[in-house]
């Protein structure tokens, strides 16, 4: 229980709160008081009678309250490409790697309005799955992502796709519209971050470097310097392909993480998606410099041996991510968490004859507390605790897939999927109530999606897949 607040915007009553705090506290018949975007009180509903009258009450009976999920690596601009590569691969072998051959060419054709639509679709999809915060990898027209995120009511950090080296790879180079000079790349990144800056602002921007093979050392170093000055992170992809390791060894004489150290770009401002193909000494660098990582379970097990358990237990800030709808097919972090558990069991469990190297409960903690730390908001998000920002979800454990189970923490970690999420609060505001999106006209969005996707795909087919 916490000290009584003087006013309340929302009081959630009667829920079972799986707080995800350090002690693993679960509060039956709980109440959660929210004011000014923060959780100001959490405790037994019976003790909430003395609280001030709330402006709004949310009936949480029969629901489990959890902190919102955090998607620590997503590509907003690829949302409308969902399913396209699978469809193509049934007709012809795909060119590798997909990000250079399909994703960047796709992004290069998107207009600002396309990205705005993509953002509305992606963030609505996230809210419907209980994701309350996203970390964008870097795509075209990030101001339009921010506009969509503001409108949908989600928390997030947008970023610009940043490429200043036109590395020829697999016979395909980066489209001109996605390529910048080093100076342009620096200026556009810094201006973006400054445009969206503001303490506690729900939607902000980070710096971005697409990947070390398409970014010069000069840009990498200068963005690291400005990240330190501005107090923001650089979102990048690291240790995600054998081609990348070969490139780094050939051009920089070092593996990717060691290269970042060598040029003075390493530090807690680096957020490195995937982080799979790592030597033990590179994992040491992650720990020493507190580089944050994102485990994209839907794709990482096809890359190599992801060290989720090792990184998490060594205190490296690591969260879970979808990698976007085009790669992961789903935007549901609960599904990503289940895949992560099985992946770790197949990989480390097998080697050590240990069936469950990471429990589902521990992985749910990665998705919430870990994601919060990766976002640089370890003390503000990821946990239902007085003083933290009010980003929380109410899930419905009444589906047959939960029948028979008693323990709410078990149910949340093993049985719940994004589709069981009923109500979502972000920054102290109701964004979805009993599956009704309060911020988005769903019929209009569906119509705009159908129209927009057909137009964009016609362009993509003409240029990329012909
Ligand atoms: Zn990615």
C-alpha cells in the first residue's frame, strides 16, 4: 500500500494485479489509483475506500492487471508488408538478406502519408495486443510515425532510417532516396531528436544507424557523441548476420561490437537489436558498457544462438521485440515471449539437460522490466508500483486456454495472448476499453488500410518483385 494521493483520474478496482515487481508480488482484489499519468496508489481494493473520488472508474473484476508490454524493436514502415515475403517465396527463392533486398526498397517507396497510415495500423495493432511502448528501429518519415503514435495514444521512440554508405551487397545497392551523405545523416538525426524532445513526453525520438555495413565509422562516432550530449539512445541492428561479421572483420579488422569499442562509439546509449552472433568477449562488452539489446524471438533462432538467458542474468538491459509485422508476422509480445521460452529451451536446455532454462514467468519479466530498462526507462515503466508511469493492461483469463489454472502469475506468463487483452491505459489515459479503441475510428482505418495497401503493393511489385 502507498500513501494516499490528493486527487485521482482513474481508479481500477477489483482486478488481480500481477505487479512484476522484484518480489513477484500478486495482489488479489486490488485497486490501482492513477493521477497525472502515474500510478499513485496500489493495494487491496478494500483499503481504497479512503482514496479521493476518481474522475473515472474502471471495473477490473475478473481481469488480471499487468504492466504494458514493451516492443523493443519494431519497423513501423514495414507494417503493410506483412505476409508479402512469404507469398513471394512460394513463387521464387528470396534474395538475401531480406532487409537490403526487400525491406529497404519497400520503405524507399513510402510517402509521408503511407508511413502515417502504417503507423496508425501498427500502433493500433500493438494496443490491441497490450503493447504500450515501442522502440522504432528507424524508417522513413519518422515525424509521421510520431503523428500516428500521438493520435493512437501509445508511448514510443521513433527513429529515422539512416544509411550513409552504399554498400553493394548481393548485387543490390541501397535506393537513392534512402541514402544520405554523412552530414545529412547527422543533421537529420539530431534535428529529429530535438524536434521531439521533452522530459516525460509520451512520444519522443532516438538516433538511428541501420547497420554497421551501411553506416560510416565517422557517422557512427559522431552520433555516439551526440547521443551522450542529448541523453538519447541510438537504435541499431547488431550481430544479426554472418555477412555483417565478415564485413566488419574485412573492413574494420574487428567484430561488430569490438569495432564500436575501437572507434569510441560504445556505451549505454547503444540499443542493439538481435545481438545474436556474439563471441564471449563481445557479451562482456555488452555487460561492461551496458549496451541494451532486444531479443526478437520470431527471427533470432534462424540467425544463430541467441544468448537471452545469459544476457538477462548478467544484468544486460534486454527486452523482447517483434521486429515488425513483415518479419515476425505478429505484433503480439506474449507470442514472442512464448517463442523465446521454447527457443531458449531448445538451445541451452538441450546442451545442459535442463528442460526449462528460463521460465515463462522470467521471460514475462524480460518483456516488461527488461524492455523498460532497454528503453532507458527502467525506473518508470515495466512494473505496477506507485510512482511509475501508468502504462498498464487488463487481460481476460476466462478463455478455455486458461481453464483449470489458478495462479494468476502462471496464467499471465503461460496462457494469455494479445487477443485476451481487454483494456489498455497509457500514460494514465484510457486508450482501449473492453476491446474498443477509444482513439481510433476502426472502420475508417480498415478502409484506408485496404486502399493504401493495394496502392503501395502495386508500386512495390512494379519496382522490386518484377
Ligand atoms: Zn529489425
